[in-house]
C-alpha cells in the first residue's frame, strides 16, 4: 500500500524484490512511497525494515523492481563504518575543503585549493555549529574517532549527514547507543529537519515525533496517520473490532452447522417415511417413483444449500481470524522469585567500583522486598561497571556488597548462553535438577515451543537470543530474587519490548534496570531512580 500524499513523493519503490544469498526472500513485490514529513517505519525484527532502508540508500541492489529518490539522500546506518584512526573532519567529509582553506590562509593561493573549497568557504563554521547543536562542540574537528564513545559516534554520523543538507534522510535505530541527554539532542534534530525523514526505531519517544507510521508486516506496508501513540490506539480499536468479528463469525458457523445437522436429520426421517410408503405400495408405482425422485432432488438441493452456508461461514471465520494478530505474549508463573516486602535483598555500603573517580561519591544502596530501581546516568558514568560489581564479576576498590538472596545478571552483550548448545540444553545448565519435560513446558511459555527449543543459540536472532537468555535466568535454580538488566530493550523490536514487559510483570523479585527508555521504565513500574555521574 502506498502512503497517500498531496505532494510528489520523495521516495518510491515499485515491485521491489530482494532475497538473501541463501535464497530466503525478504521483500517480494513491495510498493512503497513517502512524501515530505517524518515517517516512522516499524515492524518485527526480520520483517525487512533495515533492508528496505539499505535498498533505498543504494547500499543494496534489488533483485527486481525499482527505487526512485527525489533530491539528495542521507543515510545513517545502524552500524557506522567509521575508521577509528581518522579525525572528526574526515568523518564529516569536510577534510578536503578545510585543508584547502587552511592552505589559502597560509598564502597558498592555487587553482587546486580554490577548486577544493568550491562554495564551502564557511564549512568549518557550519561544521562546528552542527557539532555544537548536537552536544559535540567539545570534540573539535581534529580529535581521533577512537576517543569517541558509541553515542558520540552516532551523533557525529548524524552531524555529517545534516551538514550535506539532504532532501531525504534515512535513520536506522539512531538512539540505540545514546544516553538521555544525547537522545534529547537527536530528538530536537529530528523535529527541526524539514525534508523527508524515514526512521526505523523501537524508541517510542522518538516514534512519537513522527507525522505518520508505516508498518512493514508480512511483506506489505500499512499506513497510520499520526504518531506512534496514535498508531497504538488505532491498532487497539482495530484488534478489538477484529476479535468481535471472530466471535460473530464463530457463532454464525455454529448456527449453520446446527442447521445443517437439523436438515440432515429431517431429510433422513423423510427418506425413511418415503421408503416405508414405497414398501407398503399405497400409491401406483409410477407415482411413487416420481415422488421419490422429486424428494431426492429436493433433499439434495436443500443439503447443498446448507453445506454452502457452512462453507461460507467457515470462510468468513477464516477471513476474520486473519485480521487478528498473533503477537504472542510471554506469560510465566514465578512464585519462587517472590520476596517479602520488608526483607533486605541487596546492600551496597560505601562502594567504590573499579574505574570510578576515587574522589567521587561512594555508592550507597539498599534494596528491600520486590523494589524496582532504575539505574540512570550519562554514558560513561559507570552503570554497567556497577552491575558487574554487584553480581561479583568485578571486585570493588572499596566498600561492601551484601547479596543475601540469589541474583542473576542479564548483560547487554547477551553472552550468557553457550552458542553451540540448544535452548533447552542451556536452560538445563541453569536448572540441573529440572526434568527435560518440565524445562520444555516452561520454555513454551517463553514462546519456544516443540522443536524450537532444540535450536542452537548461535542460530537465533537478537530478539530470540534475548528471550532465551531471559528464560534461562528466570528458570534458574535457585530462583533469582534479584534480577539485574543492562539496556534490555536495545536488541528488541516493539513486540519484543511488549513481551519483555509482560514477562517482568509476573516476576516477583527485585529489579535493577539500566535503560534510557523512559516509556519502558514507566511500563515496568519502577519505584525509584539511582543516579550515577553528572
């Protein structure tokens, strides 16, 4: 489906086909068009969102079909191909005119230098202004990229795209590595962009800044006017109507089946009565034969009519069911994770983690009962280091960690499971006393049903790997009564975030969560924040 626009669309794909080298189809005959404004492109992991952006950007060539882009195009991929040995001005693609300007200022007035500058006499001022706008003014233009954090690298990549003044800007998961301050600056840049912007993201704050939402699902794009919150409301209404249609169709099918059975019973009675009349020879044979043929024809028509009605009712039910989404939810019962409200489950006293400023404040934290705590602070403030210290992976420089109850840690790297072993075999490592049947039953609640539990972890997508890791930790023996999560939403699509939220709703222990996603923290029911750094 194409997005209806009043102006000429800036991006158009026609009958677009693309498959991976192993032949797995990603897009088959996709028609897609986008006009001026901000569009959020959403869909489950693996639906083809990033592939579509790469095809539009020319990073991939389609197997068939056409891509047309009006005007200059900018593209910020999810993984930036940055050479860490290079300086900032090279990453911004202004090193050539900048060096030429510096040469002219030194008196090297040559045609080559003038040609290199072109009309970019203010390139350095514009670059510094763009860096400053994105909170990167402290970098300057000569710093090596190796000195930048992951979040700074993303914002630098965005600055480079904006400096070129694109008419069309494509952003693929731009907030993944950004802390709260950096996200706010990116949000401002997005709202100030005046061309055609298409952003792939699971960041609901960012998606609430768009003008329309395009959902890529089952190889087709559906459009929703308004931002992500409007999309969620519209989807909820549509799904409620779809569920209602299914109930009506089910009732109709039951009624048609009853009527068919009633008709068959009546026809059988008539047939027995007619046979009895025929055997008793109460009418001339020729009359009875004609009456029998007429009755059989009438019965056949009636039976066919009711069978057609049942078939039609079954088709209506099938159509109604297609409109209902099968986005499974994780539902788990975890009574062993429960802790009494007043019990101390974790205590940090005068803690100084490694890498922390020796002159800085010591960490004091006491968790009581099933508290939910968000660990917040800018990138580099030591949140991950603190989690690793709590779990015992790192020894503190000073202070004390008391862990009176079992705890588990789900790291951002998701390197907890054995890549070569199956999901069920990994779960057995964490719960060696559980039977295989019991583990499989529990894994089914995490949507790993039947043979899916036998998949090697190394073959899983990012979202599946996260779900398998969460399952192994929550099903562990002894049951974890404190759970530490480091940026859990980074590898998840929107459906995955919903699944995680519902799974953690059933968790009865204490939580410490590092996340820059305020919507996720609100949905999680965080009780308080502990802030690190400035």
